[in-house]
């Protein structure tokens, strides 16, 4: 089955810093998505990417769909305390299911 | 606000029992997917329902079953509960247009199931 590897597994960041996380796969995907999950909540969609090479921003978040279609990265600029949470990448082919990575846990030092 | 609601929010069951979890999809959506999220892991796809039929299934045994109703709401049923079934169960809704799936799936807050 498709396996997504997210890195880093966790990170401590200083408020105001720019941070980056990425996701790689052994298989290609047609769509990459990034979700954020807070404790006790379901994942919330941050950014969706539909074309290889696509670079998309949503406020302080920027994500790119890798040219090989096997990877994606997410950048957070000028981090703030509410950026704390678990970030998941998810890939999708033309079928119905999302394949998720194991997540990157972000903790912000004030 | 996503509009996807799940009930109950928490549930404790005994090994061997059966459980039913419920999901109301977001207004305008016609497809519901269910995911299992174990502690410290990403969600794992269980199955998807479209037009009241199962439209795809992940690597889960037949004791995991579901239903979709004409109003697009859905149920997840798990029989013969095992300790390893303890997890957060997530429902996601989306709109399927036929040739290409709308990949923007919106998730509910989940049901935390504990099997003892």
C-alpha cells in the first residue's frame, strides 16, 4: 500500500520563526493535501494541491506539490502560538481514499 | 465551521460488544468516508459511501460495516469489538462529481471509542 513519510516527527519552534516540514511517498499522487489537527478535534484542511510543481499559499502557510509527484512540503512563516498542533500530509490518486502521513507535532516556544 | 457532525463524541464499550457511530455530512455533500485514527498515528481509511453504496474499502475486516442514508448521513458499525479497535473514528464528507472526485474532504470532530 501507499506509505507517506513525514518529517520531522516533531519540532519546537520559536515564535516568529519560519518552519518547514515535508512529506515523501514511494508512490505518485495526483493530489496532495495538508491538514492541521488540534487535540480532541478532527483534521482541518489547510491547503490542497492539484498539479505537479504547484505552489499555493494560504495566509502564512505555503505548500508545494513536488515535480516527481512523490513529495510535498509545507512552510509556516512567522509562527505564532496558535500554530501548535499536529500537521498531516495526505495524498490521493484518482480513487476515493486519502493516504495520510504519521504527522508532524509542532510546539511553539513563546 | 465544516458542518460535519459526529455522535457520540465519546464512547466506552466492552470487548465483544457491537457499536454504531453516526455522521451527518456537510450540506451539499453526497459522499461520506470513515477513517480510524489510533493514538499518535495518521488516519487510516476504512471505507467510503456514495449513493448509499460502499464505494471503496481499506484494509479492515468485514466486522466493520456501514450505511449511508438518502439524506447522505452515515453510520459505522463495528461488531465483536476488540481492544485494538480503541481509536478516534473520523467521518469526512465531500462531493463526488462523477469523473473526478472532489478531494476537499471535510472532517468531523470524531468519536473517541475506548474498548475495555
